C-alpha cells in the first residue's frame, strides 16, 4: 500500500505515528510538503520571534521519525489531484500515485490584495521562514504596524514589541478579538496591551502601502491619512489550502468537507487539520476548528480508518488561549454577546484579584466560558461543554470555591 500525505504539520505527524507501527515492510508513506522545516510548532512562532525559544525548541517530532525506510519526503507543492487515476500532480510536473491519500495542507494567510502589499518589510506570520524574516527585519526597524485584532496579530505585536519600541495595532472593527471574545474580555486585553506600550487603534481601514526599493514607508488609509512605518505585519486571518481539490468530486465549503471518519466525498481520500471542515460539538455547527489538539486527533483518526478501523471524530469545539503580559486567557465555545442570545449568562469580575470568569448556559448545558487571570479548572469546563454535562449550579463556575466544589463532587464518582 502507498499512502500519500500532503502537508507536514501536526496532523501529518500524528497520522504518521499511527500508520508506521501497522504497516508492513513493503508499504510506503510519501509526504509531500512545500515546507523546508518539517514538524515545528506554528503556535510558538511569536515566541521564536521574541527570542523566547530557539530554533531547536520549535520542533515537536523526534528526529528519527523520518528515518524509517518506508517514509519518503518530497519537497514540492501539489498543484492538482486526479481522483480517478489516484494521482497527485506536483509543481515540477511529476506525478505520484497513491492507494490512500491524506490531505493535511493547512491554511495560508489571507491576503489584502492592495497596492504595495509585496513591498519589502510587509510580512505575514504563518511559517518559520516568515518568522525568521520578521525577526531579522525587526532588528533594523524603528516602527512596526500590525494589521488585525485577532489572536495571531496580537501575539505578533507582543513578540515584535520585545524588539521594537514603537508598535501599533490597527483594527478595522471596534474591538480586539472581535470574532471570539465578549466585550469585557476584549476590553481587558486592550487595556493590557496599551498599558504595555502598544498603540491600538480601532475602526481603521487600509487602502494601500507605499514605499520604495528599500521597503515599505507608509500605510495609506481609506480616509486619506497616512501612517509612517518601516515594517508591517498582516494578520487578517487564514484560508484553507484547498485549491488542489478544484475540479475534483471532493466537496468543499469553508474547507474540505469530511465525515466523522475524516473521509472526503471520495473513497480513500481523507483530510485533517486546518484544511478540514468538520462538525462541532453541541450547537457549534459545521466549521473550521483550527486547534492543535483537534488537528492531532483528526490525523490519528484518519490514519486509523485508512488501516480499516472504525474510529470517529466526535466534533470540534472553539477554544482559544493566550497570555497577555502575564495575564492568561482561555475562551471556550461561544461567549460573544451576539452568540449568547437565548442563553443564561453568568459572569463575575473580581477587580481586586484581577480575575474574570463567565459562563453561558442553554438548556442546562454550558455553551461558552471565559477564564481570565486565573485559568484553573478551565479544563473541567472544557470537558463539561464537550460532553454535554448537565449544569445545575452555573454560578459555581464563577468562584474558586465553587469550582473546587464542582471538581470535588466529581471525584466521588
């Protein structure tokens, strides 16, 4: 059997570790990736930029994983896929046949498609090469502007702030973390960033970038204003890398559609990780759940089903975590005001201890939670949401004493 895996991040790694113990000496695994560096943590790229982690600390797979004689790595980009002949076509014209195919092609930064976007000094943060370029450029820059108020943008701003004194964040909406956070959490994150010297501006829309041969010099705003800068990081979200399935029977929506076995609409073709669109837990619906643990689990499930097992993915759940200058935040499920309509909402901000907790409950079950300042027991809330556990005393999630009582009560069973 020949198994082809497209991509080389955590979903690929977990699939590889699942397949190798079960395959015979005659079987083959071919990994096709455009990455120069394999199996490194994209989540930790801001830590690498800030110098908190060295290059060797970025890798999450043992060095001997790829030394197995049944594994072959090809550096290249997949341009198209022929599901009838069971072949993938590479950018160099070569064709590779497969018996089973796993697509873990991930996602790429969303482009703004504006004049000057290709100037030197304008970056996106998605891979290790980009992080290295940002780190090197920052050493000779006096000012950096980060575009976007999402989690990646804010992490990038904090990382660059450790290298450059003048850092600004331009947000097109009226708050940071507008796609995941409630108003209280978003305001607290904003206050933390500003108090640490990061200039955050809201309702700012970009028209173009200006510069010369040496690099970017200005950001042109839609209202005609200009912001001087010699470095820009674009953080406007990501889009799944699914162009390779164009003109195939594989169904797509926001990502490549898969069933609970991680199988696409075509037999023997699977997808996992950031490129896969899966069903969520509870009321989450179908979507892209781009979490590291989910990608690892999806890779294992896809590989197990390739081997003939009957393993099912039980659904994704939104979870985001970050530490903003020493203050930890974990946001689970749906907590924005627009998403909690029809829910019972309980929240408590202990200003003295600087701890904020919030839970949303619908039909007696948790649908969202925020733990900020103190994230103890956030894991318990996560599993309560994922399992659909009945919640009888939601207010207990708001205090350390109540959380301890909830946890202690479970230990008895």
